C-alpha cells in the first residue's frame, strides 16, 4: 500500500495533488496529508513524504513573516524549567562521550529559554532567532560543539542551517542534535508551522553529509517529563470515560526517563563548507 502511494499521484476531493521535490535529497515527494493551522488561517499546508530518503516535510513552507508571527510569545507548556534542567543534565552526560565538557567552547543554537547553557560553563553560549538574537556569536571556527535540541524540525532550510553550523565549528568539531523521527514507533503529529520536517535516519545522514558532517550516532532519545504531561500523551486516544478510571498517581510527579519520538544524533565535521 505504501509503495503504491509513492508511485502514483494521490487524488483528494477529486483533485490531483502534484508531486514536489524533496528538500533534503532532491527525490520526488508524494502527498500524504492536507490541513490547516489556527495560526495560519488563510493558508492550507500539505505534507509530503519523500520516495527516496523518506523524510516527511511541509510544502509550501511558511514564510518569514508567518514564522515570526507564530513564534512571537511562543511557549511549550510541556517544557517547564524543572523538566529542562533534568533533561539538560542528561544531555551534558551524553556530551561527555564525545569529549565535550564545561571547558569546551559550545554554542546552543535555538536555545529557547537558555536553560541548557546555564548548566554549563562560561564558554557555553546561546543563540536563538526569536529569544536570544546575538549574531556576534556566529563566528567562523569558534566552537568545539554546536547543539540543536529539538530545532531541526522547526526550520525551513535544514541543510542550509547545518552548513552554517559547520562554519561555526573548529576542524573535527561536533554538531549534536535531537529531532522528531518517524521510525521510533512512537506517534507524532503533523503541525505546521511549528514542526515542518519529520525525519528518518537516512534523511539525517544525507542532510549531514551535504553540510560536511559524518554521522557518528543516531539513537533513541529519552528525557525527563512531568507525569501528567506524559500520561496525557500516552492516553491521548483513550475515551474520556475510560481515561478517568486510570489511576497513575503512584508514578513520580516528574518521570526521569521518558521515551520520545525524537532521536539523539551526532555529526562530526569532516569538510569545511
């Protein structure tokens, strides 16, 4: 059935929806979903799945004005400070595997509230297009490591962003990221203009290679999460009258290791861009 979908143009409401080029590998992407968003009421969005690297992507992508409007005052109720601190501490332990510590020169790109860099040393800097715009930090060859925690699914030109990251890194530096992956077995939602890409390992390999990196790790990602947030996600499809009967109060208020639909990815710089 899936193969059939890739090889034929799908018709929706008696109208053929054309194929479009994958923004990662250049193969043809095939329409799989159409919808809208309350922050983009004047525009429908389509989701396509690439027949090559199998990434799912929004097309057309939102423009700069739409993104600025969406991220103005943006907040994620699931990302409380306590959750960000506990997850950040886990991520610091992960970075040690690659020789990245508090003495390393690190840039957290797409830092949001900046909680992660607060856990690091003075050499850890933060940059965010919407919350911490400091272009003076984006210097060539300045950093040992650049992190992108939950960023790559939000950008309209991921390969271009990774090429920029390459320039900020010293030779043999690392880019470390997490992003939504379609192959974890955990459900995910199509929700442009917030999430614009839904990755596969193959697509990440292609994107990193185009940007001058070699992938050295791609593994399941776990994080801390509030009990109620996690259980609401787990029980999302359970009818309300049944959900009320489920008592999960024996679980700790903050669960230390929750499986996610994201992957933890490491790329090592091999070529300067």
